[in-house]
C-alpha cells in the first residue's frame, strides 16, 4: 500500500457543486460547465499515490488546480468528491477534532509567502506547531534549535521576521515544518517569491535535507526546471487533470502528449538526465593477465583507442591504450599488468550529464560509471552523451 493516496478527487467551486459533478465525471470541458452553470471545476478526477520518503512534485500553470489539490490533502479546502488517505487513516472521513490532530501531528505545511507571525521571534515561530501539539517547553526548545541548525539559522532564534531577508524567512517556514517531525510535508510553491539565486540556494538546502531526513514531501510548483531538479516523480497537471506522472527523465524522453512536449522543449536536459540514464554496458573489458596482442587486435577490430581493465571484483584497474600495448608487444611483455594508465573519467549513476561534457573528449575510453565500491556499472560513449543531450533516441549499441 502507498503511504499517501489520492483517489478520483474532484473540487467544484460554486453554490451547488454536486449538481455538476456528473458532468465533470463524464468528461465535459470545464469551460463549458462554467459557461452553462457558473461553477468552476478546479480539480477533476485526480488520482495519484506517494510512497513513504518520496519527493512528489505536482507541476502546472496558474489555474491548473495544483494548489487546490495540496490544500485538499489536509482539508484546508474540502473535496467535492473523492478519497484521500494517509497510511491507515482516511483523511476525507475525519471529523473536525480528528482532522485537527492530523494537522498538528502528521501533516505540516510550508506556504509560498512564509506565513510567519511578525510579533513572535524566529524561535517562537518555529516552535509554534510544537506548542499547539502540547510538547513540553524543554523538548520544544531542543527541537526548535535542531530545526534552525538544519536550515542554517543557528543563532537567529531571538530575531524577529522583519529582521530577515526573504530567503531567511522561508528557511524559518521550512524549519517550522521540520520541527513537528510530521509524516508528510506539504509545500505550496515555497520558493516562487524568491529571487533566482536565493531560490537555487533553497532548492539545494531542501535536497540536502531530504537526503538526510527522507521525509514524504508533496511539492507544488509552476516551474518545470524546479520540478525536474527536485522531484523523485512529477505529476503534470492541466485544467485540473493529471496528464502524466513519471520521473523527470521519463517525462523528458516520453512526453504523454503535445502539451507536455511543449513544456519539456525548453528544459535543460543536461541537468535532468544523468549518467545512469545514458550509460550502456561496455562492449568488452579485460583482465591484467590478458596478452597485449589480444587486446590490441580487439581494439584494432573495433577501431577503439583503449579498453577498461578490471580486477576480479569488477573494479577498474586502469586503461589498456593502443600505443602502450604496442610498446609492450615490442618489449615482449606477456600480459598487460604493467601497461595500464589512468586515462579515464569515473562518475556515479546520478551525475548530471552537464558534468560529463567536459570529460567526453579528454580520454581514450568512454566515461566510466562506477558504484560506491568502484565497480564498473557501465560506460557513456561520447556519441551516446551527445544523443541524450540532443533529445534523440539512443540506440542500444551506440
């Protein structure tokens, strides 16, 4: 079972939303429904599931319904129809006291415009949710201090919001969300009011915190580059309906329709796609006991300049390059163990392709993709890298 589930969710604004629900379910255009009835179909038949610890992004233009969806998850906006559940709790079935406890203990929210209390200190703002929960003062102080340290505001607890920059205020909002240790963190365009440099810094901070804390996050944005950078998966929204759900690379490679294609056309693919998506298995690798003549003959047949040499565990020992092999043959070397050089670049699966471009022309072998033990997982040839960056399909044998 998924941790957070949204099933067939509808939100219709107007005096009698139930009266037009069937028209929305039948797939009538929301512009027609609004023209005929005056009702606005903000969200129509939305279904998705979020796993525990997943960073799930809902992305869409203004008016697409994304903020309405996130507010229905904690019922700041009441759904017209549908079901929302968190773990073993059906949120849409909770009465007011149960819903209040859910908001206090299991779901926290970070807003676009900070939502700080101006008359409270930074520390008091961060501790507010804990105070509502009834957490004792000593524990509130400890968790507030830890949350401020996490977001880089150690030492600012006694300051007031009007003494902070916009980026610092959003850090306070994030610290308040983290301090409650809620199961789910809802973030409604939290960085959209920030200038580009501060926004990038906040994205970096959030990615670092997520690597450390593994929170379940539902994040709203209208910026596809932001969505691609942050999200484990992205739900693309149009006119209140989800048109595609997938990872950033999946959406880039296989957009569901022309609407999605038009969005991804301007995305910086080099910062979304990674070495893991572009790599393939090496055509052949060698061991240090292989003969120079055998390796050189293979390189000549393949029209390659070098090949990887691995130990018995698959770790890279070095590269056997054609010129060094020829020297070894001339000397009468029986194996290639003394002919290896470090003429290669090694990266991990999650290295963005933007960081590979500088390596592509510098070495005689394709870029190596290695795991944390140094084991060779695959290679990224220059042609494969260029194809990935140019949005062309990459042949398996490229």
